[in-house]
């Protein structure tokens, strides 16, 4: 997930769930347009990072209305499974894990933006459980992994500790290779934080999101296959009989429950 161009270039049981065969581990099957965009994005990403770090001012308060506008009012919105975060949540719309799911995601949002809205999010929706996606955009603003995790901790503090928070670990997006080392450091810090926090589950999304078929033409956002895999993971982790300890163990390796697809979006 990245920030400025991300907003501009994108359209809108315990047995293993077989989601398809293994995707090709290379990009030979991608269209010329897809390959060209991925190459272009990789080439300009240092310039984007410079602008977002040193030129463009960023105030989380300015994102309040963007989050507020994502959903309407009404008692029927309360007490659901809530997806909260950036454009990965925004584009999840229409293919949610369950019928009783509410998504509140804003394209381009960084972790401080998401966290700034967290108290209002809890007040407005009283979520039954939360799936949280965020942090990848922050790397384009040159934010250190430790600072992103610090922001996330503040967001979790706004959520009742009786509400389970499932944090989706950062995935190896095709256009973001230059950030892979930082992503993995960030993932490790999030995983360590989750171990010591009574209501947080960290979900590993690195190895099973290596296949390029998990991503759309832009090499950035998830394909239908990618969302199917996320849905399988979320549903498996929300089984009522699953203890927090068991959920944490399962979330680190889910290939026995959820297998990746091969088709492309």
C-alpha cells in the first residue's frame, strides 16, 4: 500500500478451504500495461517518498472527515465485524468476510490517520471484533517501524480490551521491494507487541502473499484471490471456540486451513 498514487491509479469448518492452485511466482502472465505500471511505480517511488517526507505536510486531523464519510449513521451498523484501515479495506468492499461486516477504510491513510479516528470509530460502531490494516503507507513518509507501532498501540488503547483486534501483517507487494526489509522489521515488532497484548492477534501475510496472482494489475492492491485468502483467514480466526492463544498460533501459519489461488483479477 502506498499513498498518493495509490489513490489516483486504482479502481474501485476446520478442514482446509481449497481456494485454487499455486499462482505463478513470476510476472510472465501479466499484461504489458501491468508490467509497465509496476516498472514505472518502482522508478518514481523514491521521488514520491521525498515529497511525502519533506514537501507535503501531513496532519491526521485532516483525515477525520474522510473516515467519517465512509459510512452512514444508524443502529444497524453497531456490533458488527469491523474492518478498519487504508485502501486495502476500502477495496475490500463488496467481498467482505461475512454479511455482517462493516468496512471503514480510506485510501492513502497512514497509521496516525487511522489512529486519530479510532476513538470515534469505537464510539460510532461499537465493533464486535476489529480487523485492522495499516502501516505500509507510512514507509512512503519515511516513518520508522517503531513509530508506526507506537501509533498502533495508541489506536488499540481506544478499543475495549474485550474486543478482539486482528492485525493483518504487511504483505510483499510487487511494487514495494525497496521497503521489504522495513516491512519485515515492522511485522516482527507488531508480532512481538501482539504477544504481550491481551486482545490482539497478528496475522502472517508474507509467505502466502508472495504469488503475484494475489495482486491486481497495479502490483499493489489485492486481487479477488487475495481477498478470498484474507476472508478465509478472518473467518477461521473468528471461530467462537478458538481461544486467543490458539488464534495466535493459527494466524502464523494458515496454509492447512486456507490455500492460495492462482487466478488473476
